[in-house]
């Protein structure tokens, strides 16, 4: 884990520091869709992030439905396990590629942004701890629900309430990370692919 200022931790900050956003000011978000360089690496990156956002909304929604009695304890587990497995597994793989390939290669191409990559690297470590906790909480919820379905007292509602809180916290952290990573990386890709279509 990289050593960063505590105020820049993903759970504390409300965006990247201004000195890392010079390229974003040149390539603002509302222009990304019109940029011919978006096609390819940058677009793929945003689509991947959107998949994570969608899954986290779906998982949060279905957990709320369970707590509020709109989903039965028998119907909930298969879809929950599929979506949670997909989110946590894909996120883990995505971060691995970023850590091992993209962050080092982008930082070498743009040394002024090194602090930004350190911040994102630290985010990944925080998110990985959260992935482990959420995986454990998810298994507890499934076990409690199966107790409920088979007539034992699994106390599923109490577990569902706790996991809903974990999911909310996880979403906040994840959304902050995805947004800030896009602010740093998408403008860099848009700028560099103009001169070098093979950039990345
Ligand atoms: Fe990331
Ligand atoms: Fe990412």
C-alpha cells in the first residue's frame, strides 16, 4: 500500500486535489462522449466502471427488497450470489490489471501524475479489505437465509440489516474511487492517444 496523506484516503476525500486535475480541465467530462479518441481504451474503461456501478445498485436494491419483505428468503440467494460474485470477482481482476500494468505504465508516461496513481493504488488496498469483509458478510447472510427457509431461526433480518450497511459503505467507497480514477485517467488517455493511437 502506498503511503499517502490521510485526507486523501478514499473514505475521507471528496475528489482528487486540484493539482492533479489540469488535464481534466482541458478534457472536461461533458466533452468525453464527443472526443474521437474516446473509442477504444478509454471507452472500455468507462464501460467496465459502469458495470460495477450497475451491479452495486442492483445488489443494494435487492438487499433492501429482502429487508422490506418484497423478496422471499428462498428467492434471494441465487441471484444475490451471482451478482455479488460477479462484482467482487471482476473488480478484483480489474484492479489487478490496473495495478500491474496500467498504473505503472501511465505513471511512467506522465510522472507529474504519480501522486494520483499512489492515491488510486491506496484506494485498491482499502477496497480489497472491503471485498473480503463483504464476501464474509454475504456468506453469513446466505447461511442465515437457509436457516430461515429450513425452519431454523437464522435471524436473517438482522444479518440482512448489517450487510445492507456494509453494502452502502462499500458503494460509497467504490463510487468515489471509480469517479476519481476516471478524472485522472480518461483525460490522460484522450490527450495521449491523439499523438499515439497505440497509447496504453
Ligand atoms: Fe481502480
Ligand atoms: Fe478502474
